[in-house]
């Protein structure tokens, strides 16, 4: 497969989508990013790397961090996690409060904000220095020491964090948040504020393309069974309330973030990370989705 030619082609053919989306500005620090950035990095399980565009510019990974925190929680608690978080697509925006009342404080899945807050609460039980350990986990997977949590972004989100605070308090009233709400929110904002470039992200997700074993470090990060489960959740819930449309168009387990990143996995083959900060109405990278649609359409490579 000519991955390099394919990446360049989809990058070129999606240029017309520049200016069609809107950078997230409900977190003010994210609103300052250059909207025209775009890059794609593809890392294969046999060690090759293909890139095009802005692949070495760190950006805010936001909800993509929820895959790392879920992986850590699954390592700690395995299937126990599902007593407190569901596995169903929500069909609602990522920060919606609507379902939580009806569903007794148990969020639909670990990738909407409510679910990710519960996962963060679980990590507070197990990790004595949680942010350092989350960062250490990601740095090792990515093979890069330079990955940080951007304090300015975390503080900016905290300042405008009323909705996440509401979610956390509401779940606490059902007993599904066990630590202090402020501690949970602080860690949640800090892991969402982690910045990485496309190359590091593609490398860090490679274990999900190789049955849970990181092909570079050789470490079995997750069992193959938990890896299957995590990829399945990305397939059904990784793109908020656009997960069905995205599965229809792209057909790869993927996770997006409001920083404009999307990471996609083709088990047995590759991990692909892209960044395009202009978002569509669901909070997903507008050009990124167009590029992934073309990528799987031209290559015929998807899980289907
Ligand atoms: N930190 C963001 C929030 O809580 C994450 C949103 C996202 O990327 O989906 O709103």
C-alpha cells in the first residue's frame, strides 16, 4: 500500500474544506490556535512512519486523552469499571446532562464527559501521583519525553468548567463520584490539556493496532481481549453523537477531541493520527473526517 501517496492525496483533496469549520472557543485557550493547521501521521505495526503536513506541532489532545485514562482504569480494575460506566453510544452531545438523571448518575460510556469524569475518579483511587503517572504512561507509549499537560489550557477550561462541574456534582449525588469534585475536575482538565503532535499520538496508539502489545517497546500494554473491547468502544462511541455517521463513512475505531485531533486504528496494520482544529457542529475535526472518509474509500482499508 502506498501510504505516503495516499496521505498526500487526501490532504490535497480536502484543502477545499479549510475555513468551513470553527475552532473550539468554549475553552478560550483553544480558540487561539491557527485554524488552518492540518497534518496526518500514520505509524504501522511493522515500524514504518508516513507523514504529511503539520505533524510535529503539538496540539491539545482533549478527549483523545480519555482513551489513555480508560486503558489505565481497565488495567487497574478490568471489567469492574462497567459497574459505574455504560458501554452504549449516547446519541447526545459530549457534555450533555440530559441522560444522567434518567439513568441514575451512570454515564452512557467512558468517552462522553460524564463517563470520563468517573474514569478519572477511579484513577484517583489507584494512582498516588495521577497526572505524573498518566503522563508517564503516554510518554512511554509515544517514546517521547516532551509530552506535557499545558497548564494554561487546563486553567482556561477550569475557568469555564461549569458544565463539567455540574456533571461531577450530579453524579456525586448518586454516589458515582467518590473523591472531591474539585480533585476530580483538576485531574480531568489536566489530562484533557495534554499536548502532543500527530507523530507521538500515532505511536502512542499503536498498541491498539497490535493486540495490546506495543510493537516498538514490546510491552503488553493491555490484554488482547481488553484491546478488542477498547477498540469496539471507540467504534461505537469515539466521535460523540456523530459516531454512527463516522462509522458509516470511515469504518475505523477512532477517537476525536475538541482540539481537532482524531486517532484511528486498523487492527493488525496501523494507527493514524490527524489534526485539523476547525470543528463541525458535533465538535469533531471537519476536514479530518473528510480526509479519513477519502482515505478508507481510496485504500479499501477499514475494519469492514
Ligand atoms: N476537556 C473537554 C471538555 O470537557 C473535552 C471535550 C472533548 O474533547 O470532547 O469539554
